[in-house]
């Protein structure tokens, strides 16, 4: 697709999806844009050549070639070229889950990142434009998944630090995650994990939380709940037995953790699964 154009796809079914593409295009000569109340869709803008400047929150940020901007919907901003021929590509998106996903990713305000490798962005951009031009039936729906990938590529770029901090964190917990996966059903002190990582318990817990966005104990409980859901759905084992098998010494605590994670008790989860998939008498499983 030529950079000098924009497509605003419209498909009623695609707009029912959690995240969907609302616009895609670009220009060889970006004109000044001022939006005192923001734009009604979320945007990711790729700076292809030349240089621009983004203004928001009384700040000015240069946008050189090889960088990208995320702009949340309804966030006041303005941008303009500072060199002749500021060439950009952009995608805009929306959806009933968009704000929630962006919040989980920590993308709640304008963000500028330097892209290390633009090939994934280019490939996704080209595939979306091609689909919208050639597949009038399913193109919009498929683009929903592609714009989600596009967003995650931006997130990955935003998470790359110039220091060695991220690589060191990943190396520190990599072996520990494997150990947890193998032993999460067992009752072991968390100090075992910090010992395997070769750091103090306090430092390990901090690094784990920074890398996984949850504390070690919560991560372990998530794995236990994942296995419990499988057993509740696929077996006839009593709930107390399942609690014991996945690593909870007390079934009451298991039920409390399960309900907090899933919004329903293990018994309610089992009944719902049985009613949905098997249509049998769920009292048999109680």
C-alpha cells in the first residue's frame, strides 16, 4: 500500500471483537496535528523517515526515524514535522477490551520508543493492508488479531532497556521458573527459589515481581489453580482431594484462593463446566 492513504475498515462482526482495527495508513509528508481533547481511537505511529516532535502534558519529545509513538484514546496531544518529509505509518484501534489490555501492559499515557527491529511492524502492517484490500469477508476479523500482535510488538520494544537490567532479570529467574513448573504441587519454602537464583530472598522477590508482575507465591498459586481447573473439569475427584493434589494443605484455603482467582467456588466452577459441556447431573461430583 502507498504511504499516502488511509483505510477505515468497517465490519459489524469484527467490531464485536475485544480489539479491532479502526484505521491504517500513512503519509510521506505528515501535516501538523493538534488534538486538545485527544483522538477517539488508540494509535500507534511509526516514524519511517525524517523527524517530528510530539507534545503532551506540557512536554516536547523528538520523534526520530526508527521510533514509534503510542497515543491512548482521548489523551490531549499534538505533533508536527521538524524536518522536510516526515514519513509515517499508523494504525488505530478500539474495542471493549482495549483499555483493559492497555492498562495491563502499562500503556495508559503517550509513550515513545526506539524500535530495534522494524521488520515485525512492517510485516504486520503490510499483511493488514493486503487483507483489507483482498478479503472483504474475513479480512477485518483477521486484522483484529494482527493489530493485537502489532500492539504487543510495540510493548516489547517499550520494554527493551538500554542497560543490561532486563537481560539480567530474565537470566536470574529463568531456571527458577522451570523449577516452579516442576514442583508447584509441593510444599516448599520460597527461600528455595532465592537460593537457586543465588541472591537474597528480598532481592529475588523484587526481581520476580518486576519480571512477572506477580509475587512468587501468587505465581505458584496460579499454576495450582490452572491444574485444579483441569481436574475439576476432567475428573470426578472430590474437591478436597483436588486441593491436596495441586498443593493446598487445607481445602478451605484452596476454595478461598480459587474463588478469588476465578470469581466462583470450585464447586460452582465444576457445575458450570459440567452443565456446559456434559449436561449431566452435577450432584454426582460434589
